[in-house]
C-alpha cells in the first residue's frame, strides 16, 4: 500500500468549519534536571458537535495539552504553536481576556471530582456563580433556579434540596455530576472532559458517561474526551488520537483505529483491555516497560525500547506521522507489519514471544525469519 508522509504540524490540519483548531502545540517545562518537553507538536481540529477521543498512558501529554488549551498552565510553562477558538488565537490572550472564553466558549470537566469543587461554598452557589460570571444581567434568583434545573438534568435527586448542600455531602459520582452541570451551565461550544471517570468505580463510570452524553446533547458542544481507557472512547467518540511521549502517534476514525491499528503502541493498548466478545477467557496482554523520560528521551522512536517490532533503523530518527489510509495516520516506519493483525497477543504476549528479539513480526507467515535472531532490517 502506498503511503504519504507529511510534517507533523500539517497532519489533521484545521478546517474552515472547525470550532477549535490546535496546530503544532508544544509545551515545555524547565526543571533542575533539564527541559521537559511534555507536549510535542500536537495538531487537531474539532468540528461542531464532534467528539474527539484522546487516549494514552499517564505521562503521555493528554492533560497538559488540555490545560494549555484552557490557559491553565503555570507561568513557568513555555507554550508555542497555535490554539484558535472560532478563529481567535487563544495563546496570545492575557488571563483577564481568556476568562471571558473559559467557562463560556470552552468549558472543562476535570478528572478529580473530589478537588474540583470549593469545599466552603454550597454547590448551588458555585453553579450560579458560573452563570452570573458570564451574564451579569442574570439575577441571583434566576441563577439559583438555573442551578436547580442543571442538577436535575445531570440526575441529582431532590435537586431543590441538594442545591444547598456542600460538596462533602455528595459522593464522588454526585460531585462529578455537579462538575458536569457547571461545565454545561453557559451552553459552551466546546467541552473538554479530562478523564472524567478516573476516580470512580465502574458502575458510577457508566452513569457519568450517560450524564456526559446528556450534556453534549443539551449544549450541542463539540467534545474532547481525554482518557486512558480505550473502552470509554469506543462507544462515544467519532475520531481519536493516540498519544505517546508527548506527541500523536496514531489518529483516525475510531472504528478504523480499533479494527486496523497501524502503530504497535495502539495495538498494545487494545491488548491490555478485557474483552467480552471472546469465546473463552483470555489473559490480558500488557505492554512491558515504562514511558520514556521527556528530559532525556531515547534516540529515534520513543516507543522503540518497548516495541516488539523494533529494529536498528527505528533508532535513527523519530518517525513522522504517515497517512496509511484516508484519514488514518500512524507514526511507525514498520506500520505495514500490522496490516491485518489486530490481535495484540501475536506481538506482546511474553509467553509466545521473546520481547528482547527486535524483529518478532518477521516471523509472521510469508516473511523471512532469518533476521529474527540478528534484529537486522531486511533490504
């Protein structure tokens, strides 16, 4: 299959109809050990009503990307690139100017409901404050009535009574419902949900996802859903980005990425999930090792030390995002090895494979196995 390689900042190029446009976003943090490149050239566009899933392990840059978009990073952070909301560049705005957009045009649901609410104010006051912050003509009574309506909308029972409760009187799941109510209070155009189900048990997670779906339908907002759980993205998102070591390593329509992954890291993430569609019990297939240090990253592909397809050529340069099919991009020089192979066990199962052998995939049917022992690339 022919492929086409483009610079990373030109991938998923913002379209004229996009409500949110992120282009070549980079975030760096100076530390005593050196410069941490937390986000490296992330680009995507988001159309009205669209749901974009962003997945990856902890430390892959998902949350830092969203905080940069919201203008919530510390002053020490060095942010470059472009973030446009309805054509307006956000990175050039001061905090006072940004505050008119934050919460009104773009709202955010944070991942920890235990710390997202101010413990000394009643939940109704916090929702009403959000409403009045962006519409000074709304009376206190009207804002309080809006708070009750929002609590009812997100499924808080006895909303008229609970509106006067403090956050500590709510469970974790109910607090997250309140946070979602705050996010949708001003009918935003974009909602960024940063791992909204992380701190919750499985049953409550399902309920929160239903509430989030209600929020999207109520506001009509485009949504960025950030998570490490690919199962969450599968039933919600239209498109997805897979992030590793601060950059996008695969992107495309959800179904295509799930059924035809072309980046070994994506395949590994899929293999680490329990599946209900198998005839018998199967053990999970973890990705061995840890993400690299972003102060002193390894040469070449950052995933190389953990990758069963690794060869010497992978260490020469970091692979660019390459179009493997229409709208489907992957950052792997050996992505063709994964074509037609959606089972991670073939690649990552330590019982079936010696992960120290760099060219495991060359043992697949139809390939020359003579290079398995040496790890040398074939001509």
